[in-house]
């Protein structure tokens, strides 16, 4: 049996597809977790790249003759995969911002845990909100929607078609603003309740100076914060469902802007 000839252009095309897919998967919140072995992530990237190689059309005349220009194409494909993953991470960052704000108001700003996803320290309330959002993300098949968006990205933005545009930058800035707005929207009810609780404790401290306000205030603040955090979880589910339902639309807009 004669071996199937493989040309240098085919190797270069497969390499560029593999780079975009690998960057995308390694930076996602779920697939890119430190708990997932690197071998599994590499195998999944290779499997998806092989499946896409036959469907993605890459023009042989696209590849430049110089190594520096080819390196620029590699960096461009890495940027595409990283920007798609960045859009997804921004939602989880918004949830973590809400957790940081609530934890600060509860007096738990210095209570940190090790994030098993990244291996870094994170606020315990922010980490709790992040895990809830991740569970919702997996429940509504958000990870499948991301894989579909990655496949569609090659139709909308072919290999070698990346370019920095003002529209793309404005989309990234708008998504960054949405991240902070989302964090404030999720954390606002709990923050307002905790602010009123602390204000009430201040009034009590002035009217009843005999009361040890520190002994009463900390447990009360934490109790109110945990109660409001339970109510806030419904908001996380609402915003997560809406965001991940429209996720492909956001990603396709970003790709068309490149």
C-alpha cells in the first residue's frame, strides 16, 4: 500500500488549525483547568484539529515564504483562540468580582482558598460563585456550544485572516465593561443588605454603648451575607443562562469584527 503523500502546505495548514484549537482549549475555564491532565487536553486538541482539517479549506498560496511571516501567522492564530476563550472567561470573572464585593462586605476579604482550576488563591465567596457558574455552564451544555463556536470560527474567520480592527477592539472593551456591570448587578442585593446591616449596627453602637458591637456585629454580618448569597445564587443562574445562551452570538460578532 502506497503511503498518502503529505505536502509541506498541508503540514503548515494543520499546524495553524492545531494552534488555534489548542490555545482555545487550554485557556477555557473547564477544559483548561489544572485538574485536567495535559495529555488529555493535548489529545482533545489533536482530535478536534484532525476532525477540522478535512473541513477547513486553506489556500496553498496563503503561506508566506519567510519564516518571520509564518511566525506572525502562528501568533495570529493564537490570538484568535485566546480572544474566544477570553470572552468566556469574562463572564466567570464577573461572577468572581461579585463574590469579591460580597466577601469584602461580609468581612471575609482575607479568607482565601486555593482555586483548583488555576492553582492560585481566591476569595472563598468568589470561588463559591465561580463554581456555581461553572456548574450552570456545564448543565446547559455551554461547553458543547463553545466547541460549535470554535468550528464555526474557521468559516467566519479563515486561517490567516486575523487582523486588528477598531470594531474588534470596541467589542472587547464592551465585553470588559459588561464584566464589571455583571459583577455589580449580581452583588448589588447582598451589598445593599450588608450596608444596611452595618449601618444598623452603627446606630445600635451609639444608642446602646454597653453592647459589645464587635461580638454581635461580625456574626450578624456573616449571617446576613450568607443568607443574601443564597438569594444571589438565583441571579447567577439567571445571568449565566442568558449569557451562555447568547454566547455564540457574541463570539460570532467578535469573529466578524476581526
